[in-house]
C-alpha cells in the first residue's frame, strides 16, 4: 500500500498572489498580497524561501516569525497565521502596504495631510515605547522598510528580524548584512571602544529621527543629510534635533518624546490625534463623555482622511449604537461617513442600522432620522420602506409634539415615490386629511397642503380626482393666511391633473372667492392662478382639438414624471408660501393669533369639553401681516419664479430644539410646549382624534361636504352691521355678503371645519366679547365657590366650645 504525503502549502487556508508586491522590504522576505480561501478577506503574506548555505539568515527569519507571533500591540503588525516547512516560511498578517509605496501613491493623489503624518508617527513612537519600556526589547531596525500602513491609514511597526533583548539575554544584536539597512545605524555603533555612554533606547531613537526625515523629505541619501531638516514642520524640528544629536545620552525616551510632541502647540497636538486616542479608549469612557465626543465628531469629519472615516470611525459608530446605547447623537456622523461608502457597502452597513432606528421609541432619534432622511432614502428599496419604515413613520402624525408632526409631513415628499398603492392612496391620505382639517398648528396645516401638491403626481387617478380639489379648496378657507396661499399654489402646481370641466366649475369659483381675501399675498396668488386657468380654458375654447392633449394627465396612471411640467409652470407658487411660513414660524412659533376667531365645534359625546381659548396679549391683525409682507417680501415676491423645490418650508425650530434637549422627559416637555401656545378651542389630542377621523377628517366627508356650523357667540356683530368708513351708519347690506354666503342666524346649516367665510377683521369687538365672557365666567366661578363653602359649613354645624377642629 502506498501513502502519499500531503502538501502543507497546498492545504494552507490562504491563497497568495504569484508575484511579490512592489516596494517590499529589503532582505530575504518577499511580501505577497493574498486572501483567505474561506471568506475571501484580504491579507498580506510574507514569504521566506529557505536556501542552502544561509543557516544564519534562516535563524534570523525564524526568530522574526516567533517574535511577530507572540507580540500583540495595536501599533505592531498583527499576526493572523503562519506556516513553517523545510522549504519556506509563510507569515500571514493583516492586509497592509509598505509605507514607501503608500507615501508615493498619496503624493501622486495630492499628498498626505500633516494631520495624517502626525498620527502615523505617533503610532510608531508608541510602538517603540511599548517595546523599550514594557518589553525591554530593542527593535534595531526602525526605518521606512519596517513600517506598514493598513486600509484605515494606521501605521504599523514590523521588520522584527533583528530585534534583541535590552537586558543582554541571548547575546548582542544580530548582524544585518544589508547595506540598505545599515545606513540607519547611529554613529556611536561605529565606535569600537565602547566608551560612548548611551541609553537602551538611544539607537532606536536615532533611527526614528531618520524615519522622520525620510517621511518629509524622501529617501535618505547619506547620514550627513540629517543636519538639514528640510520640509520637517517647524513645530517638530526641536524634537527632531534631539533625536539625531551626536550625544546618545540626551536622546529622549519614546514616552517623553510623545509627551513633548503632545504639549500645547506641538506637532501631535491636534483634533485628529485626540480623536484617535479617544476611539482607542472608547470602551472605558463614561456615557457622558461618549455623548459629547459624538456630538463634536461631525464638525471634524470633513477634515479627516476618507479611509480613516470608513474603516475606523464607522465601525466605532456602529458599535456605539448597537451596544453602547449612544442613541441619536451617532446619526449625524454616521450619515456623514456614509457618503464615503459605495452603494453595496451602504446597504450592508448603514441600512440595517437605519431600519432598526426607525422602530425606536426615542423621539430625539425619530426626529433626527426624519430630518436627515434625504441622505439615505436613495439606498432604501420599496419593500423595506413599505414594510419596515412607513409603519413606524406614520406614528409621527399622531405625536403630541408639533416638531415631529411637521417633520413627518415633510418626510412624505421623500417616501411617496417608494410607497405602494395602499400606503400612499389610503393610509397617507387618511393622515393628511386629519392633519389639514384638525391640527392646531397653522404651519403644519400649511406644510401638509404644500406636500400634497408636490406628491399629487404619485397618486392614482381616482385618488387625485377625489382628493386634490377638495383638499386645496379646504386650504383656501384656513384662518392661517399661508395655508390659504398654499391652497392656491396647490391648484397651480397640479393644474395638469384637472379636467377643463373641474377647472371651470370647481376650481375657478374657489379662486375667485379669494380675490377679496383680507391678505394681499393671498389675493395676488389667486389672481395669478385665475389668469393661468383662464388661459388654459381660452386656448381650448379657441381650438377644441387641444382638449385631449391638455387633459392627457387627468386619467393617466401615477408617475413621478407627471409633476415636472406643473412644478416648472407653478414655480412661483411655492416660493410665496414657504418663505412666508418660515418667517412667520420664526417670528411667532405658536402661529395662533390668526386662529383665535374660529368658532367652537360641538364636543362629541364621551369626550371632555375643550378648555377656553386664552386671549393673546397682543393679537396680530391683518394689517400687521401686510406690513410684514410688504416690508420684507417685496424683493422676494418680484423674483420668486421657478423655485418650487429650492425653498425651505419653514420649521418649528424652537420645538425641535426642545425635542433634542429634553428627549428624556417627552411627556412633560410636550405639555409645557402646548401650554405656551394658543390652542384652537376645537382641537383634541391626536389619540382621541384618531378614533373618529373618518367622521370628521376624511377626504370624502370632511372636504367635499362641509358640516353645519354653529351661530356666532352671543354679542358678535356681523360684518354687514358695521359702518365701514361712511359718514353715518348705513343700513345697506355688506358688499361681501354674497361672497361669504352667510345665512340667517336662526337658519340651520352644516358647519365648515374652518368656520365662516367671513374674513372681516373684528379684533376690537372680539376682544371685548371675550373679555365679557371671561368676566362672566369668573363671576360664575366665584358664586359656585361661595355656595360650596356655605354648603360645607352648614353640613358641619356650629363648633362646640372646647373642641378642637381637626379637619
């Protein structure tokens, strides 16, 4: 029976390239690139071929193999595996590039930044400090050929062939026999007398000085060139001169050299080195320190190397989120680093984390995700959006915090193209109807209308026909002026989605009613929209054959390209509302004074009666809106064309700040936020509203069939009862009475969710009425308290002499 010996090289679990890498270390070792057969992960393989008659060199190679296998330090080349046979030695390490090749490649790409060089030298000095001070070992081979760089840009110390003990165990330093390496030997080694007094680190620190010179100036031609610092930075020159001094006794210990360079103003005193040092010790840092570090990290990432961000910062961010409970603070740096990744890497590393974050109940994290959605939305596929993200995002529509509701509305602009039929045309429309009809925040109602106008082209034909006209018509009755402007602009932006019949019978009557709106901005936009719709009708009237072409998008299937023409045609439409809304929100975050005249709706059975509306100390009149608009928006309105997608919608900055600052106590924070705002008297909490949205906020019922409205409070005078500037009271009717369609006070009619169509300003009378109502309520409350006291006193009876009152 024959037995065949197995070839250990063939069974080696790593595959190496046939040719050695360019720029490998001088000497017997050859550096090959390779990969692990099982996983395909890249590695570096150092190969030494055993040759007859080179026993001394072979022993040196085996000693280096043993040293590398036993030494473990973050700044020393990491050993993975090895193979030793009679013919060769294989040493497998992490994937690295020789420093000489790395510097050459980076020089061709623009050169290394001083930050990178400072951290690289810091790592080499730290490795020498570990060897000398902790292991009592002399490296004896510090040079460019002994330094390698991994894929994150980290410098690693290798070349352990000629290492020996500083305590004299095992004999003196081995002979190199390679001229390229002997030129880095310090001058005292040439003194055969041995009278030179030196420290154990003196020789390695001289070689470190040679390495520093080569990093900044290129290959060292001769030892005398060290006298000229060349391109070495000025902050490093004094410390460099200590290294290459003729007296070996004054050369500093590696630890003291690091301390000197890390002093304020030193070469290694910078944000990049501090960030790396913190990342190395992040596992033992306090949670408060981690939070502060991640908050400040985003500002520095732009100046950090790309490879460092991808391979060192990103793993730490993912680990901090997964195991360190870092929370929302990791989002900003995480998405910044994500820009450096390929699509495949982003899908593998970032998207799973993002999906998991959306399921979090932390409000701070949710609002950060919504604010930064545009940075990762292109990497999300439709199944993931519809099944794992949208079900969590819609909870934001019901949140009690206005900032989250607002950001949820804005995020729909990014999610809409990826939503399926049910989520887009049913679920989303249900929430939009509820927000636009019953949200107490005017800016949120306004942004809901704006968002609906932008995503109208994604809706199905039946949903567009059922929703758009009703939604924008309702917006034109909103007491918040920018919402009325948004309704007009919504009609304009989706003009291609309406039939000519709808334009004539449904849209133009609504727009014509706005030509007498109290706000000039609303009137201006209404006139523009009317002219545009009239021009379409006129063109079709002149040439009826154009009807099919004009109405080609009305019954077409939903398509993202359909809104392109509308967006460019109505570019002026969004600019007015978005800039005005943003300004109003910043100046008046509550945005409530314009809503104080909304009459109360009857409270549904089973729900507590709403609290009375507080009277603002300084209400904002329509004249104030006009003054603000004319004073600040004149230039903007004149050049507001074609900026539909460029404008900021306006955001509730103050509420967002409170969300991020007080995410540990959201319930209290949201209550305090609401207590500072003027609340619509007919508003109820989202939770209670949600159960009855179909009856009060649906597209079909709430918008297309307005409900009856209560008569105005007692004491409120109609617009027709006022003298509008004539010499004497007039008995004639209100000139706008026909437009407001007001019926007799005793006539029963269905209430409109937005109240009457009466836009006259009655600020003074309303304040008087409210003051009178408040006085009556205080008087009634006083009488109730007196009656309770009397009843309590009568129940107890007279007190007896000598008894003690215990209650």
